């Protein structure tokens, strides 16, 4: 389940696997075999049965026995980390509650505003191109969640640059990206000890669960990895569905996103579970300690489900998981995706795809279902000036602009050689009117 053949037509693979039963053995990387669950009912059974299926990957037999290559791309995805995703029981409940409660403090209007500001900035960077063409995965869908999360975390500009560089490097497989991200988040946590703020990092640190700094760091990494790349995939695919030649003219953005979550689940195959005892599933026996992955993509498109899908809630898809480990950020994630697509369509009202939806190329790999590119065209518009006062952060919000007396002092102080600014620094400077 890796390489261009799988990426081009994963449904053909899922169809074959379904013929073998509710689950079947697959390779997700060279020399890494897992049991993949393709049945909707079986997926729900496992997701909602923590007594028999746990998430702690330190039980992984093949890894413990040295049968998984140390440099396998599956290890960073499936290997244990001290976060809610890989925890069970009381440990999981404690970490998850801290995340849930911290996310609950996010104001919906402020979140929409953050998305709008990020969208306006990104559109301003490519919309004045003379030929009126852009590739939206790289120019819009991928960077937008990174800007929003850096803002939600309360990152100052330079730290936000490094957080974005680190998490982007991890997704790209860049050497040393883990260290870049870990160092940046450690510095962010140290900063929030000295200067608490109204942000997710501070909320996690001050939660009654009394998370250690290491635990805070790993929850932030989980939010970044689980929130940014899948959101980018959802935004791009939803925009493509909305703009596609087969799309209904009056298709609401919410419906395009719902179709994406049902038919193109951004997290396609993941959620490693480890049976605590042998479990019979169909004709197969799931051995204790052998990894069982959930194919959210295959489960959502299960033909047996299609027979009564119209009777199900629009939110009955498994794109956000289910059971005790269901995504705690599903509501803000959906809101971000809706706002991002709406902002794009509002900012570029004559936006069109340059390639039919059926001919779009998809990224490789078993874990996600994400467009490799989304080429579009539009009428070029004049370069966007600095944002109006109404678009700038409200008083009290963190900005990249220094206080007047600090600016005056900086003008008379020796200035070091200017360093290239990262994406978050450029965004914050743009918000400040530069």
C-alpha cells in the first residue's frame, strides 16, 4: 500500500482487500505488515472496544523483535510517543481532557478571523501573478493551517517560523526536522512560563491535569501533525470538488467538505490498535500485539454501508475516528476547513481548475489521501495593500509590531545583518501593515 500504483487507485486495492473479509494483511512499508480493517462495522467495533484493542504501540511485536527496519517510514508514524494518541485508560483520559478543555477555550469568531486573515495573506501572495495561475496545495492549502496553528499556539514570529519549518520538514521526511520542531516547541513552552498568554500552549500548561513540559510538548506535536496536513488535504479536495465540472452549481461549501470526509478521508489508513489477546474477526485471527490499522477511507466507502448511508447522519463518517480516541478537534477542524474554502472562493470569485477533477494527481503513501497539486486559474488582481484596520488583530492580541518606544530605540541601535524571514514572520509583518 505504497507507491504510485496504490496512490493512483486506492479503491481498487480496497475492493480486493474487502474480498478477503473485514480485514486483511497488507504492507504499509517494506517489511512492515499490519492487519488493515476495511469494513465499517468492524472498524467501529475496534474503535469502540478499548478493553480488547489498545493504542500503546510499545506492544508492537515485530518492532520489539527487531523485524521492522529502524529507518522504516512506518516507525515515525506508528512508534510510541507520550501523547493522548498512544495512551490508554487513565493516562489517556488525563491527557485527552487537557486537550479537550484547552480546545474548548477557542472562540469561534476569533478562530474564523484567524483563518480569514491567513487566507487573505496567502491569496495576496499569488493573486497578482500576471498569468493568473497558481498551484493551490503549495500556495494555499498547506500553509494556511500552519499559520492558523502557529497563531493558536501563541508563537512569536521567529518561533512560529521554526515550528512551521519543523513540522513541514517532518511531513517531507527532512533530516533533523524532529529536532527543529522539538527545540522550537521547548522554547515556546519556556517562553509561556515567563509570559503566559491567551493561547493553547498556556491553556495546556495551566490545566488542572498538571501536564509536565514534555507532555505539553507532545500534545502540541499531536495537534500539529493531526491538524495541519489532514486539514490541508480537506481544504484542497473540498475546493476541487466545489470547482469540479461535475459539481452542482449551488453546492454549499459544507457539503463539499462532507463529501471529502466521506469519500476522500484525509487520514486514510491509521489509528494503530494492538489486541491485548487473540481476537477472531471474520475468518482471521488478530494476534495479540500485532498492529491493526483502521482504513477510514475503505470503511467510509464500504459497499455494505452504501445500502443505508442515506439514513445515517452526515457526520457518521469515520474521518475523525470514533470511540474514546475520536479526534478532539473535529468541530474546530471542520470550521477551519469551511472558512478556508469560503475565503478562497470569496477572494477569487472566478477561480477555475486547470485540470478536471478526475485527472488530478494524488500524493503517495498509505497514511493520507491528499492531492499532490491543485492547479487553478483566475483573473489576476492588483497587489493587495496592507490590511485595513478592521482586518488587523484587535487590541491586546499578539502582533509582530513593537511598541512605539521600542521601535524608536531600534532605529538608533546598531542593526545586525538582516536574516531571511520565515512564513510566519512575513505573515505577522503583513498583518502589522508592512
